[in-house]
C-alpha cells in the first residue's frame, strides 16, 4: 500500500521524495545524453555513459511498470500524455537493434514537465491557460497576419535583391529565411539587402513588422498580468 | 438560388465549403507562384506549373463573374476592397502580352484575409480596431518621435563615422540604413561604428531609442489585452 | 492684425496654413541638408542646394523676426524652447565665416516637433507626460540597475575574454561596447565571446539581462495604455 | 553624537552629504579600476591610479570601522548584505600579497545600490518586490519552459546541422550557444544554420520561442505598471 502511494500520490511525503529522485535522474540522463554528442570522447567515457544509460532505463522501466500496475484505468495511463512520454523514454533502448533510435530519447525532456506537478504550479498553469484562452482569437489573428507579413516580406525582398544577390535570394523560399531572421530581429548577418530598393523595403517592413510580430507575446504577458492582479485583488 | 447562396452567404453550409475550397486554391496558387521563382526548374515542372496557373485563374475568373452577377450593387462589388483584389488576382494573366506582370499576382495574398471571415474572427478584428483607434494618437505620436530619432541617429553617426568608414557611412542616407538596423535591434553586422565617438553615440542612442521604438507595439498589445479583459469581465 | 494672428494663433485658419508651409519647408531644408552629405555631387547641384538654403534661411529669419515682434513677452519668446531652436535653425548660416557650423543646422529637426502642435496632439503628449511621471521612480530604478548590469557584464566578459581576444576585449571600456550591443540584442557580430567561460557568462547575463533591459519600455507602454483606457472608460 | 548621526542616519542633512561623497568616491574608484585594465598605460598613470586606490581604500576602511562602531548590533552589521559588501570592497587590498585579488574589487559596484537609499527609492523597490512576488509563479513557470525550450532548440539544431557544420555544432553543448544567441534575438552571426532543415527548424523555434522568452519581462512590466496605477488611483 505504501509503494502504491509513493508512485501514484505526489502529495504524500514519500511520493514527493520519489518524484524528486526521478526528476534528478531525468536531468542526469539528459546530461549524459548531451555528453555523448561531444566529439573525441574516450572509449572509457563512452562505456561509463552506456552503463549509466542502462541504469537509467532500468529505473524508468520499473517506474513505468509500477505506474501501469497501480493505475486504476490501465489503458487510460498507457494512452495518457505522460504515459506515452514515459514509454518513449525507455522504448528506444529496447528497439535499437541496428537502426539508431537514440534521438527519440530526447522526448525524455518532456518528462521534465512533471516537475511542475511537484512544485505545485497547477494554479499558475491554470492562469496561463485561461489567459491564453481568453486571448486566443487575438493570438490566432496575429499569427495569420504574421504569416502573411513574412510571405510578403520574402516576396518583396526577392523582387529587389534577386538580381544583385542571385545566390542568397535565389527564390521566394530562400528569401523567407531572410524574412524570418529580420522580422524576429535576430539578424545573423548571413543575408541582408545590398540594393537601395531592398534597403528601403526593409526599412518599411521592419517599421510595420515589429509592431505586429511582438504583439502576441505582449498580449499573453498583459493577459497573464491581469489574471495575476485579479488573484491578488 | 442555391448557387447564389453558396457564393454570397458565407454563413450557409455550402458557402463555408465553397470558401474553404477557394482558400486552399489561393494558398496552392501562391505556393506554385513561389516554386516558379526557384532557379534551375526543369521544363517539365514549368509546364505543370503553367497548367495549374491556368486552372487557378479559370476558377478565380468564374468566381469573380459569379460574385459580380449575384452582387446586389454590381459597381459596389467591383470597387470594394475584395472586389479590386479579386480582379488583381486574375487580371495579370490576361494582360501578360509581352510585358511581365506576373509579380502583380502577389496581390492574391491579400485574398488570404478572407480566411478571417471564414473563421469568424470579426469580433477579434473589431476589438483590434477599437484598441488601435483608442490609442491612435499615442501611436502617431511615437511614430513621429521614432522618425525624428532615426534621422537624428543617422545624422549623428554620419558625423562620427564618415571619416573612418567613408564607404559605409557615405552620407546621411547611407547612415539611415545603419540607424534602422540598429534601433530595430536587427544588427546584421554589415555596418557598425568603429570609432570611439561612434560607439559612445550608439550607446546613448540605443539606451534612449529602445525605450521609444518598442513602445507602440507595447501600447497595442496592452490596449488589446484590456479589451479582451473587458469582454471576459 | 491678420498677420499677427497668422503667426501666433495656430488655431486660426491662416495660422494653420502658415504652419503647414513652414513645416514642409523644414522637412525640405533637412532633405537638402542630407543631400549635401552625398559624395560626388556635381557643382551644379551644390549651387542649387546653396540657393535653396539661402531661400530657407530667409523665410526662417522673417518668421523669427515676426514671432519676436508679435510676442507679448519678447524675452520670453527668445529664451523659450522653440525660441532657442528657431534661432539655432538660422544662426549657423550667418556665423559661418571660416569655421564650419553647418552641423548646427541639424537642430532644425527639433522644429519638426512643432508639427505636434499643428496636429493637436497636446492631449496625447499630456497623457504621455503623466504616464512617464507616474512611473518615473520605476524608470529611474531600472535605469540605474541597467547601468550597473552593463558595467558588470563588461567587467565579467573582460575577465573571460581578455586573454583569448586581447584586441577586441582590450579593457573594460572596450568590453562595454560588447555589453551594449549584446544586452540590447543588436548583436552586430563584430565582438562576441569565443571561450567556453565567456559563452556561459553571456548565457546568464542575457537570461537575467533581458528581463531588466526591456522592462522600462514595457512600463511606459503599459502606463500609457492605462491612461488611454481611463480616457475611454 | 553628530558623527554617529552622519554615518547611520541617511535622513539627516549631514548623513545625506556624507553618503553623496561616498557614492561619488565609489563611482570614481570603479572608473579608476576600469582605467587600470586599459592596455599600454604609462608607469606614471599606473602610479597615480595606485595612489588613488590607496586613498579610496583608506576612506572606505574608516567608513567601515565607523559603521561597525556605531552599529547597535555589531555582528548584525558585519553579516548584513551591505556589511559584507563593504568588507569585500576593502579586503582585497589588504590581502593582495602575491595572489592577484584585484578582481574582487568589482564587488564595490554592489555598493552603488546604496544610491537607491539616498534617492529614497524605497517605495519603488517595494512596489517592484510586490510585483515580482505576485507574479513569481508565472516567472518561474516561464523560466522552466524557457530552459526546456533552449535545450530542445539546441538538440534539434544539432541533429540538423552537425553533419554540415561539424565544427560549429560539434555537440549539444556547442549548439546551446546558438540556441541562446538566437532565442534572445542577439544573433551575432558566428553560428547560424546553413541546411534547409536547420533553417526550417529555426523558423518554427523562433516563432514559438519569441512568444515565450519575452513573456517574463512583459509580466514584470505589466505587474509594475498595475502597482503604479493602484498608487495613483
């Protein structure tokens, strides 16, 4: 009975302890996974990392089986959001005969979201959902306008720059890369207009565009702040 | 009667279906148009794209004629916002004898805005209009200040950098390009100050400028969020 | 009496007309001034630009004298904000014997602010003043924190990068340039960390810094939006 | 009795004067410290800077001793926030036998925060604390989501770009640098995707990411503005 509670009831003392251990293990396994991508690793290190991976998968598999056994609705757990993620976190290890499925392990990061349960951020998530829901039409509207703007920007700069820089602005699709990196103000500097017309076009697109691209984040922030305020009133 | 309703009444079942088909066709024709700009297309592909364009224009022409026939005020439709766009979407095809009018086809993207009708975003658009209207004086005020700031920044950097980089900061107009890419924080890296004076000037312009350039978007976002809040209260 | 009203009363019909003409002349004289900075101008163009400058200064001088004559408190006008700017707009022309005072003409741009009078943006400016005033303590607080942050960022990156890039991060002052271009997210790409330590430092500075540097603009925008809302309630 | 008041009571006339002098000295000592980092300093300048440092440390030491003597709870002062900083500001000078502890002097900048006391920004700091506290769950939630997003972005770009740019995207850790400089929109231009897949991935990460990374600052700004509004209502 105690084990069942440890696994399923995050509110209990042992349940919290268990979850903290699992969370730490998830973060460590992601770290190990990232270290594996480093070039020039010694065979020794690779071996250690493999042992650690086996250890993690063992724990995660036991956890998965226990959650399955203790679940009231077994199929409900298997097909729940966390049920699928828990499975994806261990499956690649068992299936990796020949083909390289290691990348699927990245889904383990989604398990990190469980930390929010642990930290009791349910009310904050609820407020965020409500804020996003109440402003959903505005967000979709601005997403559509942003999409149209990006396409128009890409098309316009293609007209102006294609002749001068046929490599970098080879097509509307190539120009979309410029549109994205400009309107998000990242500006890597790998593509930029060189013609007078292209620069003037960029000027207007930026002046108009910034007032559009940054609005959705502003709406979310403002709506969230309102719901925080309502709470504290 | 059924055909008339399909064309003119977007609220009816058939009207919605018809509009969805047209919207998909618009997006596909824009995609085809973008593919045409790709370099090194085979003759085969070009032919297919041409056939698809003929198909699209045929459908759009039939749609235009039907909208014209079924419109209560025929001239009212022809000179309405969507009436002009609908015509611009097909006209270039018929007029392209000799001169290259293909670029005009880009106006088709404006037809995408019809999708907002379909998705019943009227209330969101109304709220946006109200928010923009109630803050119009602030937006215009900041637009003027931004304009003045850009000019002052361009002039200032010209004074500082013209001697050190006579190519890149050849005149106030050339310096405007720097002012735009800096104050919008894009920062491509094609032009930047190298003198001590220019760097200190950039420092102050950025500290002051960011607090001005980003304000209009913030006002719109905040005003929108207020109108969303009012709705949900 | 009519001339007096034209000059001093912007609310009258003739006063508005007069102000629009002066505004257009200011913008044209700034444009001429910018064209003068273009390299490789023909002697012909230079001559035309000089004639236009003489014309502008003549008009501005007459305007200044009339404003002085019609002013109720003559000294009050001379030492008022616009009085000083009006003088700075013409003085360089008369004083330019030998020394090059052309740059002082840039102050003419401040005359552009008069356009706000014309467009009756007084209430918007008032709301802006109130918003800025009510949030002045927050703005100063964040300005001080931003200053401290910039200095700490410059110092930190100097410690990490000085050895690896002794040219670009030669001193704390050189590093300040990096701090400004990074924390404002301009990121020209002329200076960036290359060491592991410098990159990790940049990571933390950016995560913390963005949440500080962008706050003042957000406060102004939000305060403005609140005052707009109060108006419309 | 007067000396005690000067040191401990910032509200008194002499207390304010004393604090202003100390503040100026702190800023000057930081400036001197920054000048020391300049390359190619003459021996003469180095000597002057050393003398000034001795002078500053003498004053700061006397100040520290006086604060200690006049403190009601002596240990309370020594282990208070400002007590530790005051000590760190002078200690490196006395300990620098052999090992180079000069860098520790940077902590002196934290003494600059005392300026806020002087300028009576207590209410603004209080409002900021309240705003940050009331929105603390949202800020932590978005900090966690930002962390997860950065990791996912780094991992994704590693998958796409590792083969094409094995140097720049050598591992997930190397890719994190790209993720940070992209999602904060700094975009130095030292690393950027070159493959089609990497660019499309960047597109989606940026569209989603900007709406997340910029939200915390927006929440703080909006919450602050609300508390400013409440004050003025």
